[in-house]
C-alpha cells in the first residue's frame, strides 16, 4: 500500500515508517521537522512541509497515489497543553482537520489516528476499557477527543474508514538500535532516568509519592514503540469505509515510577540517585489499559510487554546516541 505518514520524523512515527517499510509498503513522510528529526526517517521519502498547507498535502496525496494516511503529527505534552492551549488547538485540531479535508478533496478515505488514554481523563475504573467515559482533564486530551469525534462523523457522512488508537505510555526504541526517542526538552520518565545513568543529569525527580497506589508513586502502562507500530499495521489492514476501530493500546500491566527507576538501575548497572519532588499538575494516579479489545479486534498482542526488555532497547539507543540525533549530525554523521 502507498501510505502517507504524517509526523513520520517523530518518535513513534519514525518507528512506524521503519515497520511499514519492512512490511513492503511504500512510505511517504510529511513532517515540518518542528520536533522531529530528518535522521529519524530511515526509510521512505521525506517531504518537509506543513500540514496547514492544504495544497501541499493534496499534492503529496495525489503525486504518490496515497491509499491510506497515518497521522502522528501532534503536540503531546499534558503540562504544556495547560499553559499553551492555543498551540494544541492549532496543531492537534486545526491542522488535523486540514488533513481530513485534503483527504476528502483527493478521495483518500483511510486513516489511522494517534489518540491517547488522556481522552479518558481520570477514569472511574482501572484497568481502563473503551467503555470508560471520555472526559479529558487537560487541553491535550480534549484536542485528541475532538478529532476522534470528527472521525466518527466523517465515517458516517463521507465513508471514511478510521482507527483511533488510544496509546498508553509509548516507550523503548528499535531493537536494532537504529532509531529511538529524542525530545527537546525531554520530559518523559524513562529517557530522563537513562540520562541520569549517562551522568547527563544529577538525579531523577519523582513527581510525588503520596498517590493512592501501592508505593505512592504514579502507575503507568508502558508499551514498546514497536508494539504500537504493529497494532497500526493490524489496524491498517482492517480499515473499512464507513466504519471505525477505537481501541486502547497498552500491555495491560502497570508499573509505578519507583518500579521504572529500579528496572533502569538493573538494566544500566548505575546507581541513579532520586529526589522526591512535588506532584506534577494533571497527573492521574493510575493509567493502565484493559487491552483485551485490541487483542480481539486487531488480533494483536504486544511482543515486548516486559518492562525490562523495553528499557533494554531504550538503553541501547541512549548509549549509542547519548546526545540524540542533532548532535550526531553536528559532528558530521549523515542523517538517515
Ligand atoms: N515522572 C516523574 N519524574 C519525571 C518525569 C515523569 O516522576 O521527571 C512521572 C510522571 O509524573 C508520570 C510518569 O513518570 O507519573 C510518566 O510520565 P511521562 O512524562 O513519561 O508520561 P505521561 O504519563 O505524562 O504521558
């Protein structure tokens, strides 16, 4: 299939591009490189441009005879969405609607959309099933929910076939060490802890230990980035005009912040000093997927569900790219 990966230079998108290519699909990446990296695009063809440029999007869809779109390009930090909601409504709603309209104009009606467990807000029941009410507690979750609803309406009215995949915590790196996670600034737990192991940070700050969880720290469901990608492939095969797939993507197992740090100590052999900090605004105590619907609907299950394995893949990447992509480029290694 000819697949357009929007945001394919980002963390999850770049792993998707690699998997699509390995499965024999023809991949075109559209990315404005605002947070992604050219060097992360190790397969397919990169078009550098903005999703708000409808003419460009249409041209890419037509020129490459695109049959399906995967949409990863978005702003995805809960805290930032609270302090700078305009950015989130612009990037996650306006630009995404522009993509949907370009698709309609060019008769492309298949899309896999990156959604999030943040659309649930603070769940009544954990593990979270898809039957949980969607009541986001931050602008990030709201913007993703807007597009989920738009897709339902586009399916009904315009025969779109869509999948809204609600990610839990994406983690890890390509097992072959070729690509990995690089954010600037980094805010995610596992890369931050591994940066402490690399002596790039003095300690990891634990954001609160007074939550109603077994050890008092927040519990999350960490899912390997390749497993997310494999679920997208399964969804892509199952897209049907006028129908939608809405599923959680997690492993179904939760790990506390303390557990994550301990696993990182075990994998890296470093002491990793920790400091107790205050709660981070907007953090629900526990987000764990009930992953049974994805298993059933997509005939998919995580191949790398074990947290230690996930951290091992991340550690391989961080050791070989201690300063991520940019610095590698700066010292003369060729991108991609
Ligand atoms: N966390 C932490 N210290 C940090 C970064 C994150 O204690 O320096 C916690 C955070 O409060 C959350 C968990 O680690 O409970 C995962 O956070 P991350 O930002 O990786 O993902 P999120 O759950 O926000 O999507």
